[in-house]
């Protein structure tokens, strides 16, 4: 792999959680020309003070993207959070790819999802968005990398409260495992792709192994000191249970679909992508949960 530390590197969504970490990684790894694109430049004044070229850009405003992408050679397109509007997310992504090509960029990295697929089911809108964004990349004029990020490990911390309270970790993943990826590892891999990747290829960005929900429950039990049992449900029952617990029905269906896809093996892919792109081995679920033990005990 070549080194592109002195190329003009552009990161979209730079004021978001992942985008900020990517820019920090680029700076730490010696990148000299970084463009950080955001709808809210004021949020990145700290990066501007470090020499980052902060620019305003809105995925719903192509003219703003043309200004923001000017001069960019290598682009990281971080997928947007516009999930609730049918077709809105992939339309935003395609506008950004169009703008990158108009700007003369020669490489685009895109943060996708493990095993994307086309679907008309609203519950599968996320894999559908990623599938069609990847299709647009493949049909384009630039080199590209699809960074197929698995489900973030830190997401377990968001839903662990109910499991700690009830002693039951409800899921619809069957006996299949999921190669959760730590958020920091995904950000470092994205920075690595901007700095080193070439050609046209897919990277499955995940953790060191595919872990099952009974294994997750065992780790939570050990760290919290409370007995937690993994309880397998159907996708429909999980969706209904999440909705009954107060999760908006549409989002509950999306979350349940992730589990159904996991049960089919879609999220169990284990590769060396993180190590290839970062030089470091990916962190395990146990490492991340152990680092957050205080939250579990609390």
C-alpha cells in the first residue's frame, strides 16, 4: 500500500462522533492537508486551530458540496443518519459521490455495513441504502473502498440497562455470532483507508471473532455480578418487545432486522481488515465491556 499523507484528504460528517475520530487519526498519522466538511463549521473550531481546513457542506445542497469538495484528492464519505426518510439517505450519498467526481477526486472510501442487500422492506432500509450507495461507487470513475463496518460494540452499552434489570438479554440472533467492531477501530480503519488504500475493494471491518449473545450474556454476568440469561426470540417478537418498551416502532423494526440478519450469518464475517488498515489488532467485545465495567456495575 502507498502512503498518501501529503494528499488532500477530505472527511465528510466531520463534526460527528466517527468523523472527529477519523480526523484525529489522520493528524496523528502525519496527514498534512485535511478538509473537514460539516453542516456546522462552528463545531470544528478546535480542528481549524490545528490547521484543518473546515468547510461547510450539506448533502441536500449540491452547490455547497461543490464548494466543499474543491481540491479534494481522496474522500471519506461517512454515511449519514438520515434513516427515517425513504430513499433520503442513499440520495444524499449519491449527491456526495457526484460532487467528489466533479471535484476531480481519484479515490472515495465509504463507511458501509456488513453484508448490504437491496430490499423494499422499511425494516431493511439500512442495508438497502448501503447496497445502492456501493452500486453507485462501483459504477463511478474513481477508485474506491467500501468499509463494511459491523455493528459497533459500544451499542451493547446502550441496551444493557434492561438486561441488567431483568436478568434477560433478549435477542433474535439465534445461535449465530456477530463480529462487533469497536468505534475507535472503525475510525482508525477509515483513516487508514484514506492514507493507504488503492484500487477498488471491499473491507469487512469487524472484531477479532464472531461472538454469540449467550457469550455476551456471560461476559455481562461476570462484569456486573448479576446473573444474565440470553433469551432467543423471533424477529417479530423482538420488534414488538422493543416497541412495548418505548422504542419507536419503525426503529424497533430496524433493530430487530439487524438481529435477523445476524441469525442468517450476515454479520459473522471475521477478517484482518482492521489490522491491515491500522497496524493494530481489533479490540474484542470483552475488552470494550471490561473498559466500561463501571457503567455496568452502576
